[in-house]
C-alpha cells in the first residue's frame, strides 16, 4: 500500500491520546467516583449497590466502544476496502469486502459470527514481521465484533489466497490489553497506526 493510502487512514494524535486515556481510565474513574460519592453511606453499611452497578455499566459500555474503535484503527490502516458496519452474518456476506472479492463461499464453510455489532475489513498489505522485521504479507478478511456490555472485542481473521479462504483464526482482546499489541502477537505482523505530524506521519 502506498504512503498516500496510509495518510488517508491517518489518525490525529490528539484523538488517539484521548481514546487511550479514556480506554484505560474510564473504569477506574467510575469506581473511584462511586467510592468518593458513597463513602458516607458505606461507613454506615449502605453500599449503594444500584448506584455502583449503574455507574459500572456505563463505564463498561464506554470502554467497550472505545476498545472497538481503537482496534478498528489498527485494522483499517491496512485495509483498501472495509469498515462496513453489520449486525448479522447475512449482512457480512453481502458486504463489499466479501462480495467484491468473491469470498462468500469460503467464509460460510469456516463460519461467521451470527450477530452483534460488527465491522468487516478486507486487509491486503505488506507489513513487517513482528520478530525479525522482514516484509510479511497481510492477506485477510477481518471481522471485528464488540461485546458492547463488556470491554471485549472478538477478532475473526480469515486467511485469503486468491479468492479462497483457506484458514481462520479467532482472537479475543480483553481490557486492559492493548489492541495493537494483541494483533501483533497473534498474527505475527506489526500492527501500527499512522499518526499525522505536520507534513508526515509515523506508526505507533
């Protein structure tokens, strides 16, 4: 993929920093907020469980969506086609990344997630091997699925050769794991995001 393509998928530094801050701190802040606002009641044996559950659920949902967005950033950089939002396997099969590359038959044989908040990407690029730094081909169809109520993202990677899916790998990213690190470890290719800095950019 040419540099211009990376620039089109670049991430603004402030956006990434804010996402990371909220990703790691939202749940701890929720717990601290509950403790500070409830300490008077807790000292009297009233733990305000409903309030805690309500705050925690809000924090979990927010963290889940942020985790999903960060994971999408890493996959999107290497994707010439994708990012389509789907809620069913039928939608996945009819999405452009599947239809334009005639991958539906192979996908069905390996199985697709049935439902959920999902994005599908066609990943096609040359990256760097995570261990040696040598060129490594990336040729997958990737489906991301958020758990929404929990900060968990399922990553379904379908390996492609020509118009044939020949293998599948399932990855699960659990908070507070960093999505880029998990993808790098599990797929053996360095996953980075391209950050704009003035007239250029760099991966992190």
